[in-house]
């Protein structure tokens, strides 16, 4: 399927490459085995991480609490875990890529 999306146990795990400080938040396609996301938020005081969780939750139609940062707190490469994802999660995330 997609190398950046793993399914298991009623959850999905997303491997992402983040570019903070962009003009707008958007999906930017693939970056190696990760999905690249540009974020308008700056990479200070956890603002980019919070914006990433909001952005992904919005795209998937879920509450922010359903999306957790599993690893990559201070890195551009991040792993998110999503509880009860929609069946079309990959299509929702790739919508404008």
C-alpha cells in the first residue's frame, strides 16, 4: 500500500517528514518512505507539533485527541499514531498531493 502508513490493532501509524514555517499547511507528496507535510506553524515551543496534530486530525475528520505524536518530538521526521482511523485515511491525507 503506502510505505508511510501502517495499519494494526485498530490504529494506523504515519511516518511523516515535516517542513515547519511554510506559507500554508499542506500535503507536499512523498519524501522517501515518509509523507511530507508543510506546516505554517514555526518550529518553536511545540507549536509545529500541535499544528501537525490539528492538521492530521482535521484531514481525517477526527478529534485532536485521536492523534498522538509517538516519536520525533524535536525532529523533522515524526511518527504519529491515530486511533479509530477512517477506512479511507490514505485518500484523505493525499487529497491535494
